[in-house]
C-alpha cells in the first residue's frame, strides 16, 4: 500500500510516517517502479505499536531499542518491563518534585495575601519572592537574562 493508504488505515499522517522512517522505528519500505513507497500490512501493526509505546511515555530511542530486539527475532517483553519500570520511577520522581513545587507556590501565594505595600521600592523588586524561604528541592538558580532594570 502507498503512504496515503497507510496513513488512512493507521491514522498517522504521511509526514509522521516519513519521520518514523528517518527515526529508524519504521523500516524503509520497498519502492514501486515509479518510486513510490510500497508498505506491507506489517507497517500498520508497527505504527500501532509505536503509538502505544509513545502513549506510555517511551522515547523514540527506547522504541527503536525494543523494535531492534523484536526484529532480531527475540521477544522484547523483558526489556519492555525494565523500560516501563524505569519510566514509572521517573514519573514518580517528577510527581514528587511537582508536589514540592506546588507547596512552595501555595506558600508564596499565601504570603502574597498579606497586606503589605505594593508600591515600587528601589531596594526591592517584589517582596513576595524576596523574603527568605527555602526553594523547592531541585530548583536551580538561573542567571538573569539581562542586567537592565526590571519593571
């Protein structure tokens, strides 16, 4: 089937299909005499697998590794379990960081409810952010974008 037909059957766009070929997760198909891509029925299943793997948060690199194991004639499920376990650990760590950030933001907003002056003071940019409080774990100090005045 041509790329347009594969797109219609799989729900992927032709652009996405070409991208997956370039990324190495979809093998380059045979070509017709006219130079058109000619996909087999297995491309539909592979695109579905790629979609499921991406929905689980896997990167194209991880998907490529899984497919390489499969294409080598080996069952990749043990590897998939390891990858999914690592992904779940990453998600849990991100969730913990987000909870810490949420608590910090709530504290800052509560502080902002205090009745304090809001007029501009040359010694301060904004007292809500400048009061001494611990920053959430993992928050990195960033270099200022410029040394000009902050309005």
